[in-house]
C-alpha cells in the first residue's frame, strides 16, 4: 500500500472531485442499478424478475468501463425504458457522504479552484445538484460524457485540460474507482486519494494501490487551520 503522506494543502491549487461514491453516497446508484431497475424493467416489459436481474447484470458487465455504462440515453434505448424517469423515482436516496458538505464549505473558503469531474450523465447530475444544492461550492463541472470518454479511458484528461486548464503538479484528485485514479496517475496528477467505502451499505475490500481518504472532516479542519 502506498504510504499515507499527509496532504500539503499549500502545494495544491486545484481540487478535482468525483461525485458518485466520493461526494455522494454510492448507495443511490447501487440501489438504482442493482435493485430498483431490475424490478421496474421486469414490471414494464412483463418479464420474470430473475430473468430481468440476470439480463441486466450481464448487460452492465459487458459495458463496464465504457461511457455507455454511465449513459442514460444508451440504457433508455437498449432497455426501452425512460431511465431518467426511473432514477427520479428513488431520488430520496441521493445523499452526501459523511462530512462531504463540510469539506466543500471549507474548500469554498480557501482560494483553491474546485472542479467536479463526473462520469454521470447530465440528467443524473442535474437531479443530484437540485436535490442537494452543492453546485454553489463548485467553480466548474466537467462531464466526461461531453467527450464520449469515461474518466478511466486514455485521453480523458487531455480533453478535460483543453476546456478546464489546471496544473497537474499542483492538483489533488479524489475518486472511488481504482481504474479512474490509475488513468489520472498516468496523466501526472500529483496528489491522488481514494474513497475506500463509497457505498454506506456495502463493505468493500481494501485497495492496495492508492492512499485512502480517512474522513473529509479531517480535510475540512486542515483547510480551516490553513495547514
Ligand atoms: Mg465515483
């Protein structure tokens, strides 16, 4: 496991933040794709629930790591359902991860540029922003869908740099997906941090490659103390 060096905030100008599983509890997305959608898909097309689960599980696996996996339009067409409307049915589950809002508030009071970098589709992004109102803490939002590339795919960071320039040697990027962090490391982003437990309802095996964020409250305190 990489050694947990404390972050030196004075060496960071830009903070790049993932949304699902980093700022927000991944439970909303896990619940939607693994529980809610199989049930609603079976209801809408009058299918057996076990068939629905197996079919969706296979389709999700086939598209994992590609932009289709995150694309509401792709799934709406593929499954012949209105994914955005179905996602809205469980919007009450959209929630911050512990102390994420406090961290965002502390970042806003600092001079750092804060950029949300998400693989979510714009319809999901808008729903989450309206529900929790965290857009006011962000200086910019980058949606990978606009480049037709997921964050874990080569070329993503070059495309992002062209529309939202930043100095990788003075940037921190926090994400809950190892493949996404690996691509950011390859690009040369200096500070990388991993969210070990993105879903409040599922315990994940520890990751050996990237340093985990212990708690956002710690980062908020360090920023408030000017460390
Ligand atoms: Mg994520």
